[in-house]
C-alpha cells in the first residue's frame, strides 16, 4: 500500500516529462536517469508513457510499442495491484493490434478497479475491432457509468456503432443522434476525447498536400502522387484517408499487393472503416482470390449485418466458387433485408437462375421469379426467366401465357419473340416458330441466336440447306465467337459435299467451344471423324 501511495505521489512530481516538446530528448533523459536508478518503477512507467506518446505522435513513424510494454511490465513488478499499469499495458497491446492480449490486461485493470472508465472504453474498442458489437455496447455503457461526465469517447463510439450496425429506423436514428449530442456535451470534461479532437484537427494541415496529390493524379503524374502520399504518411501515420487514397492509386496501377497493404493499414487504424473493407473486397475479386474476398465480406457483414448488398456480393462469390448451397442462403438473406424493390427484384431473379441452372430445381426457380414479379411487375427480364423455367418444367402453356403477357408490355422485344419461337419449335409448330424468329430478327437485326435457331429449322426440318447457310453466316457475322453457329454451318456445308470447308468450320467450333462450352466436344469430334470415314 505504501509503494502504491508513493507511486501516485511521485507521478504528480513528474509532469515536466509530459510538457516536453521533444519526445526523443525526454526519452533519452529518462533512460539516463534509469541507468542511475534501474529499479525505479516510476521511471519505468514514465519511460513507457513517453514511448506511447512517441507512437501516437502523428509526425513520427510508429515505433517503440514493444519498449513501452517492457517498461510497464518492469514497473508492474513493483506495483502488482495497480489497475493503471494493467491498463497501460493493455493500451500498448491495443495499439500493437494484439487485441486478445489487450483484452486480458483491460480485464485485469477493471478487476483491480471496477471504476476504471478508460479500461472499459478500450474494452469496447477491442470488441468493436473483433466485431463483437453487443459486447462493445455493454462496455461503453460501463465506461459511461464509471465516469458519467468524462464519457465523450464512449458516447461517440456508441454513435458509430449505431451508425454502422443497426437497422435504419426512426428509433435507432433518435438513439444515434442522442449519443452524438451527449458526446458533444461531455467533451469538455473528457481530456482524452479533447486530445482526439485536437489530433483530428491537426490533420487539416495536410489538406494542401492532399489537393496537390489529387491534381497530380488528374494530370496522370501517378508516381509523383504516390511519392507525395507516402511522404504525408511518414508525417502522419495515423491519417486513415491517406491509406485509402494510396491504396486506390496502387489498385489503379495494378499494384494489388501494395493496395491490399494500404487498405489493411486503414482498417487497423479504424476497424469500422467500411470504405477500406469495400476496396479490399474489390481488390481480392480482381485478383481472383475468392477465399480472401469471402473472408472480407464476412467481416463486413459482421460490421453491418443489415447491409443487403454485402450478402448479395458474398453470394455471387460463393456461386463462382461452386458453393451453391451457401450462395443460395446468402441470396435469401439479401432478399429478406429488401433495401429497395428494384434491387431486391434483381437478386430474386439471380436466385431463380441459380435454382434453375445449378440446382435444377425449377419449382424453386419459379417461386423466386414470382417474388421478383411482385416487386417489379413490368420488368421484362422476369417474364423471360419465368417462361424459361416453365419451359424447362415442360409446362408449355404456362410459358406461352407468360411470354404473351410480356409482349403486352413490350411487343417489339426481340428476345421474347425468340423465346416464343423456341417454344413453338419445341411443340412442333414450325410455322409459328418461323414467324416468331423472323419477328425477332425484324426487331433486332443483329440477334445471332435467332439467326442460328431459324437456320436449324430450315436445315433440319425443311431441308433448305442454302437458306440455312445464309442464316448461319449472319449469326457468325454478328457473333464471331458463336461456336454453335460455326458447328451448324459446318453441318450445312458438309451436306453440300465440301468436306474440307466443313472440317475447318468444325475445328473453329471446337476451338471456340473450349471457351464457351456450348457443345459436347465429342459431338464435334465425331462430326470431323465422320467426314472422312465414308
């Protein structure tokens, strides 16, 4: 007890260190004193404080955190019951981004002193970084209860938590505004909050540099802009905006690994930085690193569990990975959140496509398309997809009804007429099929699929080979990468007896099909082989 009182008494006498403008000189002075008195616990605490101050100085490179931890731990040997030292060690680990260790020391601090508001506040910050938002809310409340007046930081953190993680309704808006107002009212009594505000204001000195960098980018002087922003970061390593700007430039340059590093630095400084997380996800997607993209989107969902677009984006990536069941679940989550009808309708259609094409579950697909229709009943794409699903289910009359309803909305839609042609063709009604394909071509003279399908009717059903050739050639003209059209043109040319030209066309179809996967490769190979067997 005597040693603890002695520590508090001596702490009051050492204020000269805090007022020292030259931190490096203050550190050297403290080190000299410790050399003469190595067991002085108060000097160890003071040196640790100076190292932390050096770390937080926006004009210095981040360093000396490990040294600060060492000094505090040496002091703890003398002041084993000091909640203040446990707090300081936890704070150092927090700045080092070793969150679990920080939590352990903050818990020890509040065990020693249940009124340690600073420890509660940083516990809230730790749980915020781990996306444990209910725990973060609990600890901000404890910080406020411990020091009701000096609670500006805790109120502001609660404001941010409401802003990023809560449902946007009137009640939550009021709570958010209330916390922001309380953070302003308690600001004069919270010295740590005042320091944070002063630090934020100090970043304004870099605005001319930011403007200069923006002009350099606009003039395509990218390398100069990078050098300028890196120089600014050396002067202000805690300035989050600089990390994001530099990350954006690296991304535009194709320097993805550098971009990832900058976005991660922004997230380390501010674990609720949605912009940095979004950019990080985008970079991973561009790199094709789908596992990392999934991990980043899961983190975003933890931060903003009611942001439907994150569920949708994650579902898209999972579908690309072949994890269809998981993708369906996240699409359904996005639809449930329903931020706006037009957007949700698109997601419902995407879900229907996944059910139809990947799961071969036409009933589920039809249900999803119906949900989309209820949201946007004039969206032609819904009718196209719904008609296709009914066709796959062999409910041709339902498909016909859907397409006819679509034509009432848009009678000149080439795709609807093309689908109707396919439907009539499948039912054996050749005349109606030809009529619909010709209407499709009339309303879209570049529609390659309509030309190809009509060509197949003339080739296989009517035996008009030359007319079929002309249609296939038009399909290829408007889509040179159309493997099926090359294949069908090859069939037509082979019937006319030009085996060499047919072989060339089949080979082109084979090469294109390696990319488009429109045909069974063996079918093409059999056609080539069959040309020369007879």
